[in-house]
C-alpha cells in the first residue's frame, strides 16, 4: 500500500473576514475533492485572514500514479486562481 500526502499553503489577498476566507477555502477544497475523489481538508492557519493551508491524501498501489495525482492536485489548485500558492509539500509513504 502506498500513501501520498500533500499540503498547500495559500496566500490570500483582500480578505476582510474569516467568513470570506472560508468561502474561498471551501470552494478550493470542494472543487478538488469533486475532481479527484480524495480526502482533503483545511488543516492549519484557521484564524488567519491572509493565509490558509489544506492537506490531502491519496492511497493506491502505484507510486508513479500517486505522485502524478499529487502533482495534478497542486496544479489544479494553482489553476483555479482563487489564491496564490506560497508553499507546497508532498510525501509518498510505502507501507
């Protein structure tokens, strides 16, 4: 079994409330979850207006496929254009 995990840190601009931030983050999470059918959630920086972080995980049996999907998730998050990606991290674990 192979587990691929990733996290994306976003920089948000012109956000005046946590309600506005959560709307953007929920939109990103919802669109990615619908496209890739993966586990994904906001994982950190919950009380910051300017920053957000999401984490996601994919399980499979082919590390190349897992790595490809992780990259596609990051690319989609960037292509949505809802927030600027400040940092990304992926990890593949062989169990």
